[in-house]
């Protein structure tokens, strides 16, 4: 574009020159010459002077240059008429390639109008160096081009003209090329590059040359350009692998995509001729091609399948490399891949033989199972050890054959502790990291009859109410066997005692469930306790058995009505006649109704009451003793005969009763004595009995009191820990309530009132009537079992509310004799003696508050009942007349050890002598009576 503008301007100047030339014939014209690139403000010439114009009129006549551009190269001074350079003058810019560069200026004067032409010639200066249009010239010459080939080069351009333009070209040294310059037109020289030696791309694929253009200035200026010659390839070389041998190590189980190795081949050619394509050889197995892949461009061999050392330990793969030439060249190379074994196979466990069950009595070392172990790995990875994880009585024992193991017992088995075992067999190799596998087998321990039946209790104690039902079991025993199956099937039976014990004859046991059925109803009055054995036998082979002792206590029921002992008439009816003087005072004892109840406890505790009486204000009846006394003195108006009906009933839940009738006849004092004399022979029999009874009770009471006094004295003479102690009851309600403890030799005794003493405890299962006294002297000794030889029982009551049964023995445990259940209330008996005096209760008892019962002679458990005649007192029962106390002494004749005697009043032989003596007296009396009757 700049070039076009300068071209137009040059044409315009040329036109002006022509015009000035024509105009010069009519006007003046001057010519100046200046060099280009002169400084601004340089003087071109004095136009006014050269044209002969007056300087003074220049301003008035408005001397000026017309037709110039917006930025004129020159300006005219109106003061002195000198032409100056106003801006830089560049000949190449103004005239471009013109050989002569002339600038025509038109100056004008007015008044009158004058036109003058000024021609300015711009002279060239060597201010430009030759310039190539391209800094670098690229040529592509095939390596197959023959020498002599010509390649035209771009000529250099120099804005200067004439001798300052390009005069010659020079080429840098090379063996393959030379430079040739040809003239084309005026001042134009064309360079050519001539190939003088054939190129080899593989030897030198690129040639760099420097072309220099030089002008004719002094000094000359030059310009250069780079000539880059690319030698074009010809497919004349085959691919060559960079290595002679390709080998790689690959771990088995490598992940897909893992790079195994990269093969590399090179081709000296270039372009498509040097581009290599990699592939597997035609002979490579199809299965190998599934395991590996090769990148056709990079030659990377990668894993595509599962590499298993156990299947292939190494691979040899043929690799093919080919170029992309029109006629491709091929090269082959073998790649060796070695697979490294990894511990990727856990051991395999196979149970070749397994016993279904192992007897629990198997010996140590008994083989239970055979196990084989294998590992597909090799070396340390395939070496396996075997063991059992749990702490069980089994162990793994290696066999003679490799990788074979036996599961054997290492300790004794017990099915009752553990009937089966889950054995976890662990096989572990020695690889890094080690792998293991497990297999669980179940071993069942079969039962052997090695356990006896075991009863739920070491001994059984049952309480049966008398008059029991025969249709339902009275109790049951249970046994269990830790074995199973037939070894645990238990049958029960009661062995028959060869010694003649008949206990088992009236009991039957269910052999399957242990329920015991009675074959008869029990009578407490006949049998109070018994003992027998129950045998439990399993069904194993051989069978095992065990036995247990069963203690049975019969509980009393109120099944015996009171029996009137007195009054008793000759015909057996409870009716009697009493005669009293009319002059008796209030409180006179008329008679005493005696009654007996075979039951015990509340069932045998009798109460007396007046059911019918002719005059309630005259007679009174003691409800506890049965004594009939006058309430006032007789008057003349009182009847001479009074009929009293006495009701005697026990205290059972359903009370039973009996009645006695007493006819009281009031007579004059003389008649009363006479009647007494008359009746005395008839009452000899009863009087003798009463006499003997009083003598016996008096002797016993005297001995008892003396013993107590002696024991108290001995107790008081010892340390304070063993002195007599009286335990006062803070809730005293009018009844003497305390206890006395004393010792005699090795024995320790206690008397207790209606309430239990302080510090005593109730023995469980004794129905709140057995006291346990702490023995401060023998704390470390175990209590001794009581002996049934002697028994002393005291049944105490206070106002019908509280009672205890106290047994004193050496061990300080107050309980009944062995095998005897002590009931809450004792047998209560009373009798009246018209002549007999009253006997006070023993020490430690309050009036009308205690009942002491002593019994001696045979009467232990299982003793037969005694049949009494009407009005006869049992020989083991003694009644204290005039006192609510009843004393009973019982001695077990079968005992061998008398250390547990509760209170001993003489030897056993003495008791026998007394009984024999009493019997002899009675026989004499009966004999005398018979003689009198005759």
C-alpha cells in the first residue's frame, strides 16, 4: 500500500516537472540539489535572491509555495525568501525505485501574479543494506535427487539505487551445494542453488546454509538469509530393535494392565517410513495372546489375563516390528517373560475319613479323623503346617505320608461336660505373607454309662398328715442321670429289708416317676415317724444305681375325741356321784374331772366348761384343770342334789368333745363322813393307784428340785460366763416368763417359761417349738445328733396364746429325739383326787401356765398303741393332782448311747425296777380284791 502511494506521488512529480518545463518558457525556473537524510532546517537555497525578487515585497505580495501536501518537505521564509527543509527527506520514500529523484515546487507572488518553479533534486545516499524477504528459506530435497539439480533462491532487495544496490551474492561453504547468480534486467541479480553431491538423509537429514547479499557502497552493506534444506526420506532402511535380548520378570496374579516390558525398534528412515507398528508374531499361541497385549504404537506389552505360575512358569513371545513405508520392512524379536511364584493359593484341606462318634471312654491317642492337606504353590509357599484352633481335647498328629494328618484325642473325654466338639482345622503355609485355610468338622462324643443316678437331695424329709388319702401320691423323689438315652433312663424301687423291716410293705413307688403311694392310712398315735431307702437304677449296661434315705414324719390330726377318765361309772358311762357336807365354805374342792386325748398339741389341749348346772351361783368349774369348786356356802334353801354336766372339748380346728355328768349331793356333816367310810372300800383300787402315783411324783419332784439346786450352785461357783441367767421379759403380762440355764458336768440344761428365752432361735422345720441356745463355752464344736434313748419334753403355754417345747441336751440344741416331730402342744392330762393334796409346778413355771409331761418306758417310734381299760391311766403318764402340770418321762429302750439323755433320773435299770415294783403292787392289790370278792 505504501508502495502504491509513492508510485502515485512520483507520477505527480513527473507531471509537474513536465508542466514546469512547459511553463518555464513563460516563467522563471531554478534548480537545487540536496542529499537525502539532511537535517531538518537545512537551507536548500535563497529562492528570492536566485529569482531576483525583492525581499521587502515578499511579504506584501504573499510569496508562498502552493500545491504542496499537508506535510510539506520544504517551507519558504517570507522574510528573506530562503527555502528550508521542514522534515526528513527520504529518497527511497519519495521516489522509491526511480533512478532520479526530483521534487518540483510551485511558488506564487501576488500583485502582480507571478509563478516561479523550483526544482529540487534529491541525491541518493547508501543508507540501506540489502534485505531478504525471508529470514529463513526452507527447501525439501529428496535424498534420491541427483547432482546438478537447480533450486532458485529469493533475491535480496536494496532500496538504494545505482551502485548502492545489490552487487553480489555469497554462499557459505558446503560440499553438497554451490551458488550461481544470473542477471535479470537492470540492477537485478537472481541467485540459484546447484546440487553438486547426492544427499543421504540417514547421514545428514538437514543442511543449513547462509546466503549473503552485498551492495556497492563504501563501505558496503550486506544482508543474509538462512537456507534450511530438509533431506526427504526414502524407505530404504528396515526397523532395528534397540536390544538384542528382551526379558522380563512378572509376578503371578499381576493386575490386568500391568506393564510387563516395552520393546523398541528404530528405523533410520523418517515419516511413514520410520513409523513402527508392533504386533505379535504369527506363531504366538492364541492363549498367550489372551494373557498379554502389545501396543502397536509404543510396543508396551501389558497383562490382560490371569497369570498363574502353576500353569505357566515362563513365556516366549515373538514380537514383529514393521514400518509404514509403501513397501514395509519387517523385523522380529523374541521376548522371554519369567513368572515369579506368589503365595496366592491357600492350602486345601480334605477330610478323607471321619468317625461319626467317639466314645467318651476312648483312650488318649484314639484317631478321630484323617486329613490330607495340599498347596499348589511351590517352595516355602507350598510348605504347610496343620493345627486345631480351639482349646479342645484333640490334637493334630502328622502321619508317615507327606501332607497327611490324623486328628487324635489328647486327653480324656467327658460327654456330660461337652457332648460334641466343632473342631476348626487350620492349614497354614510358610509364604510371605502366609495363607491359611480352615475346615470345621464336628465330633460327637457318644455316651458311656459312667454316671450313677443322683437324687436331687442327699436325703428327703416328708411330712404326712395321718388318715391320708390312698388314691394320690403322698410325696415324690426325683433322681437324674447325666448320661443320655438308656443310660439315663431311671427306674425306682424300694428295697425290702432282709432284717424284717416292714416299712416298705405299706408303701409303693412308681418306678417311672418316683411317686410314692401309700398302701394304708397312717395313724399318728400308732406310728409317728419311719425311715426307708429308695434305689434309683439306670438302664445302662452294666446298670448303675444309687440310693437315698427318706425320713417320713406323721403329722397329727384331731381324730381322737377326749376320753373321760373320771368320773367313770361301773357301766362305763361318764357319770359320778359326789357327796359334800353342807357346811363347806366357798372354794371347797368338790371333785376334779379328768380327761385324756390321744392327740397332741392343740388337738390334745382340753378345755372344761359347764354345759348344764342347776345353780350357776353355787358351783364353778376351772376350764383348764377341770376342778369343780363351790362358789359360796350352802344355805337352807339350796337343794340337796345338784346335777352338773361338764363338756370337755379339745382345741382342734374341728374340735371334738365328750361330756361327763357329776351329781353332787349335799348331806349333813355326819352323813358325809359315814358315806365316806362306806365308799372307801369301793374306791380302794383308785386310791391305791393315786397313792402310788403321788409317791412316784413326789420322789421325782424331790429329785428334780435337788438336782436343780445342785446344778444352780455349781453354775454360780464358776465364771460369770456360765452362771445362771434369768432373762426377764419386758412384756410381762402377769405370768412368770423367764428361763434358767445351768450346767452339770458335760451337760447343759435350760428351763424356759411360756415364752422363749432371749438369745434362743427357732430351728426351721420344727413348727416353732424347737429352741437353739448359743453355747459360749464350745463355739468351735459341731452339735451332736440327739439320741432317742431318753427324751424330756416340756409343753408350755401362757394364757392359751404362747407355748414352747424345750429339750435340753449336751449339744445345746433343743429339739425332739431323732426322727420325732415335736408338736406345738403336748398331751394334756389331769385327774382329781378328793383326798390328795396339790403339788406345785416345778421351778420356772407359773401357776396355771405350764404343763410338764414326763414319760418313761417303751414307746418309741413304731411302738404299738396301748389299750387302756375304762378309767385306767397309762403307765407312762403321771398326773399331779391339784396341779395343771402333767409330767411324762419317755425312755427309748433300744438306745445304745445315753450321752444325749435330756434329764437322767437314775439308771435305766432303776426305771425298770420301779416299773416292775409297781406292777407287783398292782398284782397284789388285784389279788386282794379278788379275795375280798370271794
